[in-house]
C-alpha cells in the first residue's frame, strides 16, 4: 500500500468512525427522549386472534406517538380483522 492509499484509508476510517459516533449519540438522545415522553409506559397488546402465533411481531415503529405504527406481522401488518380465524395463523415452532 502506498503512502497516498494509507492516508486515504486513514482519513476514510476516521470519517466513518466519527459518523458512527454521531449516529450513536443521536440514538442515545432519542432513547432518553422516548423514555421521558412515556414510550416505556405503553402496554404491549397482542390482538386476540394473534396470541400464540409464530408470525406475530408486534413492535412499534416511529419516533413520536402521532406517527408511531404497530407492525402486527409481515402477512397482516395491521392484524387480522375478519370474524373467522386467520388463515395464516401458525402455532408451530420455527426453531426447535
């Protein structure tokens, strides 16, 4: 590796490291803000038709309460809304 390549590699590494530290600091601040707003106080609810299903995801995405969206599962993102049982419901273990 020549001297110019080493200089470029070093500068690029430092830029990536600094960018990662900036991102990490922002994530830390967002975590603190979420806990202050009460994101940790919300109850985790699973729709009755999804209880015990291996496809259930149930995590919320978004940075504030107004835009936060719950992703129920990849097959039915907003949950199964009909009266009959979900045709994609599965109680089998994915990992044995």
